[in-house]
């Protein structure tokens, strides 16, 4: 009887792990225009998801198999790590909420990016905002906080550049940690032709 219970627990765990499969972002749904920008929609369901607002996927052009991801081990508080992780799709075609983002244009013309999972906002850490390598994290909404605002433009290649309004630096997929889960996301000076600063 004990062996049967262990077997059933093992099958349940394996079924749960198999429930999430990686899916190249390039296979995501067609792009949707928002505020003049072309974004890839994410299908999300479950707690915290607003059916009234479309969620989107974001990831670097330098590795389209990775998506911007709110680290689940720290997602319940301010300072949540934002990282790159293999883009995941559940068997029902939905995206995990920690890889889905609400993108909202604010009256100033810039954009805020909000995690569907936690409701917190993409935020440039003020303790390091005046230099390259600024940490990107999730933080509660702060009114008029330009470290949570991004100027978003589309380049001729069809990708986006996300420039932090407070620092003037760009959202950047760190090349030293590229190509693996847990890749670092930070702010860096503009670099012409840098695909790690281009986002889908």
C-alpha cells in the first residue's frame, strides 16, 4: 500500500512538471497594437488575472526563447527579482502569470509595465539608478515615480527599446548571463545594434 502511495505521488509530481512546457516566443500569437506599439499577447487565466485587460509577453531579441519573468521565490514582496526564463506555455495554451505583463500608457505618454502575477510594477532600483547595471525589480505602484516609467519606441527591425525615464538608460539583457534561465535584466547605456536591448 505504501509503495502504491509513493507511486501515485510520483505520478502526480511528474504530471505537474509536464504541465508546463517551453514554447519559443516566436510561436506566440500574432502581435497586437497598443499605443502605436506592436506587442505579443499572452493568454492568462487564474488568480490575479483581469479579463478586462490584455496581458503581453516581453523578451529579448538576443534570445527569443526567453521571457521577462517575475521570480516566483520572491514574488510576494517589493524587490521581486525580474529575470529571463524559458518562455512557458501550459497544455491549455495559457502563459504563467509570472511571465505575463500589463502594459499601460500613462498621461505623460510613457508606459508602465505591471506583473500579472503580483500586480507590482517594473521598477529601476533608486539606490543604483545613476549608473550602468541598475537593478530591475518589481515594486508597489508609486504615483509620479519616473523610475517606473519607460519610454518605448519601435526600431526599424520591429523590436522595442524600453528606456527608463528617470535614468535615460535602456532595459538590457545582461550578456554575461544570457542563454540560461535566471538571466539578469538591468539598465545600461544605449548601444547601437545591441539585440540584447531589443525586446519583442
